[in-house]
């Protein structure tokens, strides 16, 4: 037999899906225009997709139960077929072994798919475990026609059901437990116990228990729902910790004294059925749907409420085509947003949100009458069967159109929840919510929603303008601005400018109304907007426009704030200066330390708060260029008050002494200030500046002219001395003080003639101007260059010799002493010349003895084979060996000189050979002789070579000592030498 699940038939699903889609699209709700274009590349699949199982039952299907991927079918009279949907090819058929006329009344399969209860029409009940092939009879259950079972989801497992509830056709509720394990020797029945706990009635008579559901809530609460044909009962009670195994008797006993809570409806269609929806496995149901005579009661389950488990209940009344007499509903299944009703020939899906029939599927007559519909809570599939066929429905993306329903119900939060991943739907929901809020005059909320939509910007803005809702318009613009991308610069500029205008209008209105609290809040909000980093670039690029707006509204405080945010401190300082708030301007300057602003605003600030400005300059230190501050200083030093001048001097002194500024302009300016206003500090400054021209940073000529204009002679003398104009210095010093002139006269130490000349000037001044002979004599003692005969011409003729007697005597004594010194030097020179002549004579007669066995100290070959040198130290070298040893140690100049001498020596040798040829012509001889006479002699050249290479022993002299730091191998030839050793 082919697989029961692998092949399906379409059953005109495509056509029905297209009809459903067309029907949903016709319920279009009028919305404002959206910027989204809904383009679908392929046809969307229907929510409820029916598939027929490719399975032909050998007998008629009586009943079917499915849970946890386990499917059980009752076939014919005595057969039961089980299918594990995970292994659909492995069918398991079991015979019930009944010989009587009993039929299967109902099948009940627990949530684990392990325990199957088979209710027979003869008021008997059979049990089959998933792991066994043996059907066992439940003897304690005999005599009761089982209509419903309430499974224990908490304690049920593969081997035991735990305490469960069983409802019968006579309205009795029993508590029982079934175990699949073999019992003891005396108890082989699987049913552990079976006891009555409650009974239900309708109209004073017992009524069949159609459905039972057991659920657990918070704080050990237990909820039991039981239904009859017209009533829905609720039993609520607490279960003590550890007493779960004791069953549900305690819950019914708690409600024994009180009438149980129930809801009753008048109509009776002979049976009822309740369905539950659970979002996740092993969690409590969230909603319910009860199919009864008057329609379908559906709602939510609230486990917190004390009075009732049911909440938000509604009744969906049957449509006219559902006749309780001939075409009453058979089964109901509940999904997240729909409940499905099974009729005899079709399935209807009704949306729980709006009660509309959204799907209807008619089954062909060839399959027979539809018998029942079951939902697998684990797999989520819905199963429907007839006597000859089995179908199942796949539920796909059930929530895809829910947003429209929530939107039509004005439940916008839920609508947005179900279209998060569909931007075109989200846009429609936001547009509808915005329109709804606008119509209800909730303008701020409307603006926030409109800002998130793709609706036309102009249309929405005009809407708020016409309604005169500036606050809502502002909120809309803010939200829209925050949603823009940085690349959308034009839109950002438009919104930022518009918002600034709205804020300023609002601030002006609040200020005129005198509402200070709201005014401060709005101002804080506006300033926060101006300082928002997301708009900083736009505000900076359009700051002139914002300034114009602020100025047009006369909002100076916010203009200053905006200038600070934009770091436009120039405008801030200008504002403070215009309002004569110079301290505030200086505070801004000092805080931000912008050099350009200091240069620009210092002239104005120096005029009003000079001391504070200079303090700020000093605090800035080297960050300011003093030269650029001179214009401001010079302006107010010429026309300003004493305080401004003193502060100017203070800053210039700081620059010179603390910052050690060396620029000539600074020193010249300070010099001019000293000359004009502080002459007492002028000379001190000149002395501290230095006495050499290289140390001076001011202009000497400017300083000289400045001091001369103001008549500061001592300062002029000092400048002359620095300029090394000693004659002018002495001349000017003699007009002030002779001692000052004397100090100037001794300055040219290296020029004795000039010194003598200067001292003669002093002596002449003393003699001729002061007529003081004693001072003139003191000049002789102060300068050793002057003699009595040098100053005698300056004295008048009437001066007696008594004044010069001591000077003349001392002068004569010095002459005699000098003559004696010359005589002694002549005698020493004569004696030295005599000794030199003796040494020369001795050297001429000195000789050395060389043995025939002596060898060259360099090459170790016999010495007498070639010309050689003998040194006093005893070392002997061949001529050529000495030449090679000495040459590397010579300087470049001496090496080139040695090469030149060798060339000359070779040339003289060639000339001498040509003169001694036997056949030489007369003319050639004459020319050779002429050349020999013209050039240096051979002996002279050899002597020059000897002076270079044989001036000292190469091993004992200075050459070898100087070469001590040189490497043995030339670095340039090291690699070559290294490779030669390998």
C-alpha cells in the first residue's frame, strides 16, 4: 500500500484559495495614500490548505482520534488501526475480539498519545497502550457509557494516566486512574480505581457530560470545565502541595456546599463540544470556543480571576444556512484567530476577531457525510474524516491578515504587533491610527504616527496647519526629522529651519502671555534641539539662516546660546562687547583660548579692563604672539590712562623676561616705553640685555636715537660701547663722568693704539678742561701705555717740574730696566746660536755600521741588495719598502706631493740617460742641458722625498702612534680579504 501521507490531492485548493484572497481584497478599507507599492511575485497560499490522505480504508471508518503524532481509527465492527505519523508506512491493526453486537461509541487519546480509551455502545470501555498489542477491558467502568475524558496533563506519562476525570451519558463525573504496568497477582486490571466525584443536571434531570477539561493555574489552583448540552460548568479549587496524586475529589468537595458556577443557554441541539487553543506545547490554553445550540461561545481564559475562568466572552450566532434540525454543526476546532465548524458537507472558518466567515470549503458528495473533526494539539494539524476518506488541513500564516481586523477594530497596538515584518501593512496601520487620533483630537499622538508613515509630507503638514495645531506640527516635524537619513540633506535643512521658526513663534507667544513655567520648558526643549548632535552639521551649514531667524524674533539669549553651540565665539564676544559686558566677553575668550579672537578683541577690551586683559594674556603664555598684540598696546599706550600704560609695560616685561621673546619689535617697543614713561628702568634694561651685539635683541641704532632724543647720556654711552664705537663713547662719557670714560677706554683690549688714543683723550680732558695735574698723573698709573712724554704737550708752559718729578724718575727707571732686559736677551741668543752650530758639526760627522747580514725590517730580505735607510733607533728599511709602509699613513696632500716628486725624479732620470747617449745630436744635447738647468736638480728632489718618507722611523715615530685607532684591514677591502682566507 502506498504511503498514507506522502501523496495528496489538490481538491481544487488553488481555486478556493484564489476565491478567498479575492474576498479579502474586496473588504478594503479606505486609507490615505501610502508610499508602499504592494507587489507579490507569486500567489499567496491560503491559510487553510486541505490535503486528502492517499489512503483507502479496507472497511468503513467509524471513529478517529489523533494526538502527539499518533493516529487511531476504528474500522468496521471489530478492527482498530494505529499509525505513527512519524513512520506512516508502518501500519498496526488490532482486533478488538468482540463477538457481540457492540460498536465503538467514541475514541479518547491522551495528550502523550500513549493511552487509548475505547468507549463501546454496550456501556463498556476498553484500554490500549501504545507499547502493547493487547486490548484490556476496564471492569470498573462497566455499565457506564463514556462521553468525555478530562486528561491529566501534569501527571500523565507513557505508563500511567495519573488521576483523570470521566464523564458519562447520565451526567456523572468519575475520577479514575489507569496504569499500563502489570498488576499484582490478585489485581490484573489496568484501572486502579473508579469513583464518582460529581454529577451534572439540566432542567432537573441528569444530562450527559459532553466535554471535560482540566487545567492548572498559578498558586496550585486547579480549574475544571465541564459541559452538557446547554450548560458550561466551572470548578475552581486549590490543590495542596504534594497532594496531586490524590486526585480531584478535594476540588469538588470544596464546591459541594455551593452551587457550581455555570452558564446556560436555552437552545439544545442534542450535544455540545468545547475546543481550546494552546500557543505552545505544555502550556495552559489561552482561549476557548464552545459549540452549543445557540451558537458558539468563545473568549479568553483568565487564570487570575477569582470568580470565573472565562473572560471577554462573545456568542457567535449560527448563520442562516446552519439548521439545527437538518444541518447542525458536528465538531469545532479552535486556532489562534479562527474556529472551524464542521457541518455534514463543509467546513467553515470564522474569525474570532470580527465574527466573519473567512473560509468555507465544500466537500464532494463522493466522499460521504463528514463525521468528525479533530485537532492534534502537538502537530497543529486539523483532521477530518468520512466513512471512506481522511483529510487534513495545514494552517499557514494564520496571522497574516489579522492586522486588518485589529485595525478596523481600532486596536492599533495589536495590529502593529502582527505586521512588524510587513512594512506596507505597518504603514497602513500607522496611517489609520494617525487618522483616528486626529479625528478624536489627540493631535500629538496623531503627529507621532503620521511621522512614521509614507504619506505625503505636505498633505499632513497642511492638515495640522489648518487645524491650528502648532505643537502637533512640531512633533510631526521632529519625528520626521529623526527618521531621515543623513544623505537627505535638503529635507533635513527644510525641517530644521521650519522647526526653529516654530520654536521661536512658540517662545514669543509664551513670553507675551507671561507663562514662565511653560516658557522655560519650551526654551530648554529648543536649546536641546539646537545642541542635538544629529542636526549639528545641518545647523552649522545653515547657521546664517538660524541667526537671521533669531535676530528677527529679537531672541538674543538664544542667539548667544546657539553661537556657543556652533562654537561661533566671535559672535558671542561681539554680543557681550556691544552690551558693554566686557568681563563676560573676556571670560569667553579665556575659556576657549582662541588666539585669533584674542588678537581681534584685545584692543576693545584693553581700553576698558586693561588689568584683566593682561592677566588673560599672561595666562595664555606662549600661545599668543606678542607681536600681533602690539597694535592694541601702542594705540592705548599713546592715548590711554596711566593704568593702561603700566599694564602694557607689565605685559612687555613678561614677554621679555618670562617668555624670553627675542623678536626685535618687542624689545624696541619696551625700550620706547621705558624711555617715555619709566626712565629709571631704561639703564637697568640695557645693562641686563647684554654687552655684545650678538646678545642684543633690540635695534642699537633705534635705541641710540631714542636715548639721544630724551637726553639719556649714560644710556647712550652704554649703547656706544655695545656698538664698539669707543671714541664716541669716551667723548660722550667725558661730558658725564671721567670714571665712566676710563671704563670705556679700557674696552678695546686687542687694539693698544686705540686704547692709548682714548686714554690720551681722557688725559687731555683732565689737563685742559679740569686743569687737575693729579688726575693727569693718575691716568699714567691707570694705563701702562701712557708715558710722561705723551701728556707733557697738554700741560701749559707755566706748570713747574715739581709736579712731574716722580713721573719723570719712574719713566727713566723703566727705560733703564728695559735696556738691561734687551742686553740679557742678546747674550742668550748668541749662546744659543753657538750651541746650534756645534750640534750641526757633530751631526755631519756621525755614522752607523751596517753588517752584511742585516735584513730589512719590512720585507726581511738582505738589506745591502738595494738602496736603504738607517734610522737612529736601529730600524733599517729598503727604499721601496719604506715607501710602501709610509704612504698609507700620509695625508692626502702629502701623498699627492710624493707622487709629484716621483714623477719629477723619473723625468730627471730619463733626461740624464739621453745626455749620455753616444750618438746624440748636438742640438738635442743643448736642449737637454737647457732643461736640466731649468728644472730642480736630482739631489734636491731626492732630498724632498726623504723629508717626506724618512723624516722619522715608521715603526717608532708619530705616524705609527696616530694610526692606533685605524683598523688593520680597510673596511672597503674587508670582504675581499675575508674571502681570500676561505
